[in-house]
C-alpha cells in the first residue's frame, strides 16, 4: 500500500494576526480555523447538530465569531501571551455569559456560549437569567505593563449578580467606563455547577509591584458520562488570593440531564465514517491488532485457579463469565500449543475498532471512544542518552486494550479534539493541531510494541525527555494501517437504550492475560553498576519512579473496567 500523504494545519501570517499576534489590528474580527474539508449534512433527527440546544429553562447557542479587544504579548519574558475577544453576531434574544481568551501560541480554536430563557414555568420574579446589578473592577493594566504595541489601558470586570444568581464570566474593556448592564447575563444559581481552573493562560507581574494577574481556562468539576457540568467557554481571572477566595469559577448545569442533543444511531455512523482516524502502526511492529473473535477462534483460552488446562472460548465470547466486578478468579491466556506464537502477532486484516458512544460535558458534546485490541504487548526498550537497552521480557503481556477518543460538538457536529491515550494518562489535541491524512480523518500513531496513541510520528519517552532517560515509545507511519472509519463496531451507547446491544465479551470484567513477575529491578541494578557515577545517581532516582510493569505485569482488564468508561479521560 502506498503511504498516505498527510495534511497539517499551518498558521499563515494572516492566521497569526487573527490569533492575536503582536502586529494584529485592533477590533479585528476572527473566526476559529476550520477543518481541512467541509463537513457533510448530517442525517436529521432529534436535537443533534441543530445549532441550538435546549437545556430545561435555558436555550444554549455556540458563538464562534470574535472581535479582538486586547492582546498581551509576553515575549520579553519568554512567556506565551494571550488575546481577549468579545463574541459577536449574537442573535437577538440571546445574551453572552462572558468574554473569551486564547493563547497566542496556538491557532484560534474555541467558542463561547450565549443563552436565552426558553420557558416561563418559573415565576417572573425568578427567571432563569437576569442582568447584573453592577460591575466590579478586578484589574487594570497600563501600557507600560502590556509589553505590546498597544497604547491604551485595559480593564477587567466581574459582574455583580442579583441575589440568587451567578456571574459566569468576565468582561474586558479598553476604557475605564463600566460595561453596559445588558451586555451580559447572570444565571440562576440552581442552573449552575462548579468549575475548576485548568491551564494557566496568562501570568502578568506588573513592574509597579502590584499583585500578579493570572488568567486560566476552566472545566466543569463534574465530568464524565454522567457529569452534568456544561463549559461556557469563558475564562477565569484573579489579581490576588483574596479574589480567588471570593470568586469561584462556575459553569452551567444540565439539571434534568436531558440528552436530546446526542446523536442517534444513524448520525453516529455518519460521524464515524466522516471523522474516523487512520491508525498507523510502526513499520517494525511485530505485535499487530486483531478482532476479538479472531483471538478467540485461534486458540485463546479461559483459565481459572481450578482449571490449569484452559477452556476454549466461543467466537462471540458467550461462554465467558459475566459479573459486575473483577474477582481475580478468571483470566484469558494464549493457547499452550504451537499456535501460541502465531496468535501473539495478531491479524491486521481482521482488526476493527470497538466504539463506545457517550455524552460528555453535560450532553453538549459526544465522545466516541475507539478501542483497539492487540493479542500481545511487546517488550520495552530503555533509553539512556545515546544508549538503547532492550529490557528482554519486561513490558510483555497478553491482551492489550488501547483507545483514543473523538470529541464531537453537539451544536454542529464539528470535531473539537481527539484524546490520545498513553499508558496511564494521555493528552487532548485540539483540531487545528491534528495531522489530517485524508479529508477530516486525523492520524493516530500507535507506538511500537506498546500501542500507546500519539498525534504525530516521533520518539516519545515515558520518563524524562529532558534527561533523555525513559522507556521508548516509537511512533511512525507505515503500510500497517487500520482505517477506523470503515472497520469499526459500535459496542455501547447507553443513552440509546436497546438500539445498541454489546457483545458478550464486553461483560467479561476479568484480566485478558495472566500475571507475570519479572526480575527487572535486579537486571536494572546490574546495568546501573556499569554507568558513570553522575548518570548512575540520576538513573537510580528515575527507576524508582518507573511504572510498576518493570517488576510485575498483570493482564489488562477489558474496556468496561477502565475508569474512563464512565469517567472523563485522564490528563
């Protein structure tokens, strides 16, 4: 197969200006970068991709067109600056919840919510939204502190909500006059939920000795499949600790957990077929994926503490014990006969992605978790600077489950980001930073032998990138490709009820491989003994932090036993 060519977003000089570069014009109108190809007309039905989402007493709308207010460049301090925007083109009857902020070193990507009242069930004295009664100045900056070419001061305001209401965001102005009261809406407290600060966007330490001004983005505290928190797209800022104590970031709440904006089965298939990534395995990968049924048909057996001989497994897994938890009494292993070697290497032709569809961020997004199964996980390699030390059997185990997750915006069906799962953690990558292979299908690189997912080809160390010490994760493009848009199976979508019936093997909550004990630390200590003293000390400290699989490797549990089956992704 000829290697597929890829497309990656490139920020032009024009794009840099729009994203808030130091030479961008005041009042410039900006829109987030679009996908490389147009999105199709999604099948109609329900509330998915209808532009607006009704959540009880509120109707929500995504606003993704912005007018620049102020840009702060921190290049003189070797820091990333940020640009603040006012969402514009808000339809009549809708109100903003706050202004938007974006880091200058990233392509513009994001949106802010606007809201309107959608019901009159509550008495008029207690509507879902109200205007603020006043504004309080949080922080102001002088041109001497901006480190930009902009001359004017900038002012940050927090709305003062009526009693029983919450301010959802902050406003930024170029002059000292307070914003108009009808420029923003406050939301009734029972329709809100707790948020938490996440990534620091801007850190300004004024020369005058005043308190440090910081800006963060936020995310709901209650996330995952059953989380009711809805992000608003606004930022959180603070000029001192007292401000942090007095103000708490909040988000909207899907009070009744209404999921009418989630896609139906036909829409899910359309989304997967349009966005399903191309999964590349390393050109030297020996342990390729297979379908679960191929694994069972080719000799995988069920073992118990009482039955050391193993029991063959039906192709659909119907004879696997199904319980609600892992009691440690059963596990799956490779066959004991000559077929063992062949089964370890998998069968790419049979492989498919197993898709779990679930609501995210209060039902305003859809997560499509795509699980891939490999019969065997290969051994690891330790990198010590320029040295590469094979670890023998260390890292090997039977039955390897890995995944990546597409996050789809339910307002319009646009791909927002992809989560790349990497061993015990992972990373979310926004759409503008993805590598696209064909159309709107992004690349997923599966690391050699370990099968962790990465957004780009390269060497990734599970350890210290700075010291060049760690377990190697090599990712590269090859002819070993799995097209998830074509080879997939939807195995779970709880919100659809009986529309999706999962396979029998999904209910197997035990290990998909036996437990193996290694003499790895003894071998590692022997290696360390030959190294120079300076490197030896650093390596000893590092090895103490290495994953436990260097000493003991347990067979992995299936997808439903992972904490991100119900919860949010780990990052």
